[in-house]
C-alpha cells in the first residue's frame, strides 16, 4: 500500500516541478513513507532520520517530510525530531506541494494529518516505477478494528473506489506495459461499489486485454465469498494464490483479537479453498505472544499450521501499538523470551513445510513471469510462479514481463531452481 501511495505522491508532485533523484546527497526534499504496524518499523524510521542529521547540517535548503501511518499516529512527536519539517498523513498528500513550497521558502514546519472519510485519490494516476507488477489500491482504510491493529486509526474508515476508476487504472497500467496487477485492500472481501462486489471486480480486471496475471491481497477469513473462489478457479489469469491471515489457532485468542472466526471455521474455509482451486498456494500471517496467550494456546496455533501446511507464512511477535483496543484492554504480558521461543518454533516448522512442498515440485513445469536478472546469480533470471514462489533459472533471451516455462530441478524452503524449456 505504501509503494502505491508513494507512486501517488510522485504523481502529485510532478506538475510542481519536483523530480526524483538518485541519492539523498543530491536531494532538496526527502519524503519518507512509513508503516506503523509493528515496533521495528518505527525503529527503522528513527534510524533513517538520524542518518540524515549530517545532511541537514550541510545543506542550506533541505526539507525532510515523514508520510504514511507513523505520521498519522505520531504527529507532533515526529516534528520534534531535528531533521523533520513536514508530517503528512495518508489522506493528506494533496497538501504536499504547498507544504513543501512553504517549507523551502520560509523554513516553516507543518503537519497535515486529518483523516478523511472520502479521499481515495481516484483522479490521480500513480507514477509507477518500472517493473512487472502494478499495485492498484481498490479501497482505503479499514473498519475491522482487530484489537492488535493500528491500521483503522492511521488509515481511517473503509472506502471503496469505483469499478470504473479501477478499470481505467488497470487499462492504463496494461498500456504502460505492466503484465501483472495486484489489487490491494485491507479486506478486499468488503469491497463494495454500486457496480459490483470484489468477485465482480476481479473478473472485470482479469478481462482487461494484456493483463496476464491478477493477484490480490488480502481477504479476511470471516467473510470469504463463494463467488470469489469461483472467479479464481474459472479465470486462468487470476493467480491461484490466496493469502489468508490466520493470526492464531486458539479460539480464546482469536476472540480477544476480534477476528470473528473460530479455528474450525478457518480450517473449513482453507479446506474449501483447496477443494475448489486445485493446486492453490495458501499463505498466511501469524502473531505469537498476543496478551495472555499460554503455551497450550500457542501449541494450538502450531498444530493448525502443521495440519494445514501453508505454502508460506509471515510470522510476527505481538507488538503493542498505541491507541489500539488491545493496548487499552490488555497488558503486553507474554515475556519477550517466550515470544522469541514461540516465533522460532513456528519459523522452524514453516521452513520444514515450505521445503517439503517446494521439493515436491521438483520435476514439474512452472509458468514463470520473468522479473529480471537474478541478484546474486550472474547469467540467471528470476521470476514468480503462479502461486508466488521465487524461481531462478539460467537467463533466457526473453525480457522481463514475458513468461518462461521452467522445469524445476532443485528447491529450498523459499526458492525453486530450474531451467527454461
Ligand atoms: N503486532 C504484531 N503483528 C501485527 N500485525 C498487525 N498488527 C500487529 C501487531 N500489533 C500483523 C498481522 C497482519 C500483518 C499485516 O501484520 O499478522 O496480518
Ligand atoms: Fe488491521 Fe484487522 Fe483491518 Fe487487517 S482487517 S488492517 S488486521 S484491523
């Protein structure tokens, strides 16, 4: 979402004469787009701001702005940092040209962090960086208020863009040469427009000529509709990949998290997805050490992960976020050592599962959308399989954005290796 928002910001700034430059040293303005979901995102940003201190001293005119969810959340607190002169939240990017101008001409500091119920930036064509994937935000904000999550406070109320605007943007991305779009929303299943539901939308996106792959993230397990499963199953260019955040495998913890499903319901849904979409790649998010989580309750999460055998998982330690329901209601009482111990056990489990699953694909032929040269392997290219796994193979004459048919020869827990046929 931040990558998408950064493209909107570039587009908002371009008509005012701002151009991207290669290094911080050359820049007159630096905008840092931030995340607030976990504590380590905060740490990274403060580290980056501290690194900019010498530049601030050297340069006569130098404006540093913090954008995104941290800006929304911390406001004045961020402005207190000696290098920061602007703090602008996710719904206020239209004010950027004026605020930057003011800051350059009169040295003023400024904050604009008012959440809006309507802003979707739908009239702004994002200035994307090159690549094969175009992110397309189909909605903004979130109304779910999962108790651990800061997003409803930093991105505000949920609002959907119109089907027509989204299709225009997808057509423009296709015309600009992007073969893949990824539709983005905090809960795509609650997308709603008078012209249709998310399932209607994704089918229309898949029908846009020259769009070779459609991905989406994320659906919420509480309301996964059947027609979406049918749409994925029926359309060859909708990738067979569902990212379904489980968060925890114990019903008491799921209740405290405000997730609105039980372990049984989640497992039933995962089975239904696998049944309807043969070969689907199923991935998830997990939080360990939510307040009051016991060892026994954690083991239930472990068991669900073992039984469901996700293709991959993002696993996080619970990180208390200011202002969330959990921070007001529960003490962050699982000791750091227990959180570490639990996350390590899940990492190990998932590594074993992902390795086994990837090894089972040795010998298969995968359709790989080529992204470019492989970073660490000279003369190799890298791309993604339909299910989203990284595939590396000796370079073909094909350019990024084309497909390669790759016979898999080796596998690790994260990567498949093979040769193009
Ligand atoms: N602590 C740890 N992980 C969190 N996530 C969201 N909020 C928190 C938090 N406070 C994780 C969830 C979500 C993913 C994007 O980030 O697993 O699905
Ligand atoms: Fe956060 Fe829950 Fe909304 Fe996802 S659905 S953004 S976890 S509140």
